[in-house]
C-alpha cells in the first residue's frame, strides 16, 4: 500500500469520516502520518480526593460503597455514583451511558479519570473514563497523542486511524546521508514517524521530534540555497534612474519618515538603480511603516515605464492595500493606474484586470497569490513585493520571479526574528531592518492577568465598544478538545454573547471557507462587528484602526513573538489601545515569560528574549510559532538545530553542489518532491 493512497483506504473510514479528515487537512495516508499530535496526555498516579486540582484532568482510585443510580431528565440519560476516602467525597456523573448501571456495582473498584469541577454539591467529575487498576497500571506514564480535532472527529478516531496507517505504511529508505545522522545523533526516519505519534516516554519523543524538526529545516534551507544560486548576481534589465514622482510624494506626505524608513528606502533605491536583480527582505515591527516604503518603490517602478506587483496573504488585506494606495494617489494627484486581482473576483472583473495588465494600462497590480496564476501576463514586470513573508514559501518566491525577466524582489515581514536566524531563514535575500516606530504612535498598554480577571476584562471591552471602538479575543483552539485544556473559539463566542448582550460578536478560524473568512474580516474592518473571537488566523489580518482591545486567552500557550504579532492588530489608530493577556497556567515560569511582553512593545527585544527564555520543555503543548512552512519545527525553541542545519547544508553543498553523488540520490529525489509539493499548494 502506498502512503499516497486516500485516507478512505483505511478500514472504518467511509465517505463521511473522510470528509471530516479533509477538514483538518488530511486527504491521504501520508498526510495522516504527518498530522502530528499537538500535545500528549500522560496518565499519572491516581490521587486522593483531597489532593485533586479543580479544572484539571486527574485520576482517582475509588471503591463504590453503593451502586450507581440512573435517571432520565427531559429524555437525557444520567448515571451517577459517589466515591469517598479519608480526604473527601467525589461525585461521578455520566450522560447518555445508561448501561453503566450494570457495571458500577457495590464494592467494585476502578480508577476514574476525568476533569474535576466544583459545583454546589461539591467536587464532581463528569464523563470520567473508567479503568480496572491493572489496566490503568499499564497506561501509567505512557504518552497518549492528542490531535487537533473537528466536530464529529474526536481524538480516538484520529488515533485509531494513525495506528492503522503506521501498521500498513510502506517503510521508506532513509534519505539523509549516514554521516549527518551520526554526527547529529538523529533517529532513523521510520522510527521518528512512529514515535512522534506514540512515544513511550519523553526521551523517545525528543529523539523522534529532533529528527523531524531537522528534516523540516534541512529541506527548507536546501530549497532556499537552490533559489539563491539561481538568483546570485543576476543582471536586471530594469535599471531605474528616474525618481521625481517618488520624491514629490515623499515630500508631500503629512508626516516625516523615521530614520530607519529613510535608510531602508535608500537601500531599495540603490538596488533598483544597480543593474542587479534586487532580492531584499524588509523586516519591520508591526506599525513601523513598511507599506509606505513599498508604495514609494512601486511608484518609482511605474515612473520608469515598468510594472510593479504587491502580493498580500489574504483577499481582505489585498483589498485594503488597493484602496489605501488608490486613495493616496488620488489625494496627491498621482495619475498611475492601480488594479486589483483576487480569486473571488467575477470572471468579467478578472478578464478586465488581465487585459489592463497585458496592455500595460495597469502599472501597479495588487492582489493575493492569484497574481502568479498562469492567466496573468505582465508587460515589463520589474518589481514584485510580497507582504507578510512567512506566509509565502520558497516556491511562491520562485514562481513570482518567473513572471518577469529577473524582476526585483522585495519581501516584507512583521515577524521580528533575530537577525542571526533571519540570515539563515532568508538566505537568498539581503536584509533591511526598520527598527523604529513613528513618533505619533501611542504605546499599547499591557497587562498579564489570571482567569479570575475575565469578567472585568469583558466589562472593559463593553465600555470600549460603547465608546465606539472594537475588540479582538484570541483563543488557541477552534473547538473543544476531549483532552486539551484551553479556550476554544466556538464555545467562547457563545459565552461572550451570553455575557455581553447587545453587542455583535462573531467568530473567525482557519477551518472556515475563504469566502466566509473574507466576509467576517470585511465586516469587522467596516465596523459592523463589535468583538471578533478568533484563532491566530488574524495574525495576518487587516488594518482596523478602530480596534483598541486585544484580549488573548491561554496566553501561556503562545510564543512571545507570536503574542507580539497578535498585539500588533491593535494600536493602529489615534485612540489608546490595550492588550490583556490571560495566563491560565498558574505556572510562575510561564508568567515570567509573559512579563517580557507586559513591559516591552519592542518586537526585536521580545524576539531575542523569546529565543533566550524558550527551552526544550516548550515542545510539549500547542505549537508556538507559525513562521514559514514548518509543521513541527519552531524557529525559537529549535534555534540550535536551525543553526546546525545551516552549517550542515553548507558543508554538503560544498562537497556535492548538485547532489549528484550516489549517496545523495535519495536526498535529491526527496528535495524534488518537497518543491513539487510546495508548487502543488499553489494550485498551479
């Protein structure tokens, strides 16, 4: 059986279940094998009732003195029982499980495991799992995988499917040269795939994870180096000498550019005039003014008789860029035609845009990755700018480059990655850093609070909305998980609607269809939604100057750099903005990390602190950074591996530049497949 077979080829997965797997991005058996757990559930020692912690999943050892009682309430079957020890009493409740009455007999002995809660009647455990003591003993200290789930597709179903996929999978020859595996103490590939899902202990997990993280970095950097070789010292036929219109706009702006903006723009101008194809990363904190630099560069391109394109990661952001550029040109009397190209445009709108681009009537093109589809034919495309670099992979950058005769390429990122790591990750690019914020920006007021502050925070949001502003609430999960303790978007939206009646509260998450997401973001940007409850999908959002509150639930589950990115969604207007980070961990170390954000709004300082404070212990829990195209690797937690991979790739290519040696044959084939998959994602 080949790993590329559809997931329906596994037993017990029919059409309906396969459709649910598609929702989480799993189409084939290979996809399933690479759908890594987001956490692990460890079965600890059973506790005495008096030692149980509320709102946590715990295990307790209990004898039933009397049997279970069953009743029906409004057609709902409820079975309940009680256990006690010298330290206290615990009420156990099950729903929709009437048959348990026959199992829970007087004197029976079980280990009960579930979420502990305190109710009026005392401590309770709802829907606990039951184990015979000998069965629980076997489960103890074993790490059970916890996967990202969707409604109708629980952890048990995913775990069972993964077990089956591992049993029938075709074992692969290890493609990494033996020399690299030995020098880095890396696990064999098939071992790593099996043990990332079902590790026997933490040592096993770290060993498997290290190998898979190494691989993710390895192929990414190999692809970047291949791109760099193609681009190095490429001559450009687009030498741009004229910049009068550009200077005119620059001088007419109602604000003065910061020194960092001026320095960056001078570097861009020098590249455009040099006769060599520019490949430059503009790294700037949220709100540092990268967009105006992009607009000036696009205008300079148009002034020199060429076309420029700006590609944004979402349709809503592309539309915002288009509207702000056209408004700016209109205000200052700049007669340059700007067109928009997005996937949701009508066939007629697309045809008109394509004709305007082909005829060079359009000089500046703004859009999503629809800009690089085959139907879009440019006339002297000299400059390509991508916004939010980490959402575009190596393949996208290469595809854009093919749209013109070695066009100048500029990528913008608001992710404040320390320079040492940026040089590795963006090895094909020169780097400019905008490390100053405009003087008229009010610094965001921050606070780190525990769960008890929640209702006060909601009341604060209500007051801000009543003052005419808007708010974001971020949750780490889309839906409730059987095993993960974290807030989720769907339940939180219901909770907020109950607690804040009269406000329009909507949700947003990555599993929604593109049209649904666009509609919600457009309505939020237009001000018709008061509070947006979302996952980190808003990290690359839109510019909503009216939003003044960012509340982040389970803030301890995110990396500092990602929290800073989220915080950057507010503070874009003239009103004072606020960021409320809710730490639900009760862990002083986690809180110490969050205090870095509490006391600083400097993204580059925060990124370096993130690098310093994050250790290998952070691999357990939700993935903490979404940069680039990594499923498992995290550029902060795994910075040491990233640096070592960079050195190994340099050494490998110095010995075998085109991977032609027999020992590198498997590696070359794997790299080709990696690039092929990257292109497939673009639907090209």
